C-alpha cells in the first residue's frame, strides 16, 4: 500500500482521471425512489445488476410500496425474484426491510447509516448505495468486489475486508467526493479493471498502477476520453 504524501498525490491523480473518464457516474440498478433502490440492492447480492433490472419491474408493479411488499405471500415474491439467486433468503430480507420501514419509519427509507443498518439485508455497502444515490448523503464509500479489486491494484489498500477497504478509501478521498468516487470505482472495476483480462492498455490509470499488465496506448487523457465515449 502506498503511504503518506505519495498516497495523497496518487489519490488526487486517480480522482482527476476517473472524473474525466466517468464525469457523471450512476448506479446501474434501475429505480424510481429510495425504497426501490433498497430492494434492488438487496437483490443484487451475488447477482448482476442486469438480472435485477429484469425482475424488479414486475416486482414493483405488483408491490409498489413497503406495506404491500411486507404483506405479500412469500411464495409470490420468490417466484419473481428467483432469477437473482438465493431467492428465499432475499425474499425474507426485502420483506423484513419493508416491514421495518412501515413500523419504524412510516414507510420512508431513513437517512442515517445507523437506521439503515437496522434493516434486514442491509449492510454498509447497501446503505452507502442508497444514502448516496437516493439522497446525496456521503455516508461512506461504496465497496463491492469491483471497487475492492481496483483499490488493491492501485495500492490504495492492502485489505481484503470490505469495511477496512472502505476506511482506507474514505481516508484517501475528500468526503464530498465519496458518492461519485464510489460509483466510479465500481464502474471502473466492472468494465475496465476486470478480474480477468483487465483492459490495462486502454486504462487512464495505467501509469499510476503497479499492477498493470500492459503498456498504455497514448496519453491518459486520450484513454479517458475514449472510455468516456465507449464505456
């Protein structure tokens, strides 16, 4: 892990370059409000956003509010969310979260980390996604498998535990940037710094990364602009 002043300089360059590559990062889970995002994020565990986006329209059409989802028959929910995997546990979680939202929060998703973590199926990653995306609250740094991989490859952390990775990333970037940078790390890991065959030659972070597997093609600005156009 890079340390001290070198870490600060590295983080500044990473922030500058990812901002050029991903000027308007967004959560790829389709949603219309905070409640839908809570449910979608719970369903996304060990699944893909694309799969979740295929099942949630039917789910929300049938159960548009926390009250209706909480009161539904589990078997009916399971039939809809089954493609996301672990559908029985996920059904229990989204129904439990919906019930708690109704009982303690008037059916409204709360705006604090402590309250979010009381919801079944919600850990820090989900809470950060919802608070940051739905409410613009920088409660922390989104860390999933993609973000963790990017952080380790760049030397921003040596940790494997997501909570410790998050602490290192929160220390590396200004709080006001946490929401956007969290999404940028996730998206960069999902589409560029992939687990297998990372696109190192195209990556605007190439010369900053000790883990790079290929030489860079052109200037970093050219690489960032190319990825901004093509994804």
